[in-house]
C-alpha cells in the first residue's frame, strides 16, 4: 500500500541556525491519495505560519511496511567538514 506524506520544510534563516540549508520540518499528515495530500496542502497554505511559506510544502510517496532509509548514515561533529 502506498501513502502520501505531506511535509512543510521551511528553510531556517541565519538568525535561527548556523547550518546552511537547515530546515524546520513538520509532518502535516499522511494521506491515502496524492489528491488528498494536495487538498490538505491547499487548506494549510491559508493557516497562520504556513501562509508565509506556501512554497515549502512537499508531498512524498511512501510504501507502507517497508524500510524507507536502508543505506545508513554518518554524523558530523561541529568541527568536521
């Protein structure tokens, strides 16, 4: 089964972080169809906070009962490049 995740991923400004490209991410909902996710995005785009950043919504398709990130990761400390 496929679901659609509606995210709002607002880039943080220089007064909010020292990390270039960092975002403030919110999972706004999980929907059974892309159309429902899009309708929710249109609704949320009129709500306080979201209304100032309407272009920062993203819809991701996701397969249920499947690992989505299977490649591992590394952590960089503040002095690592």
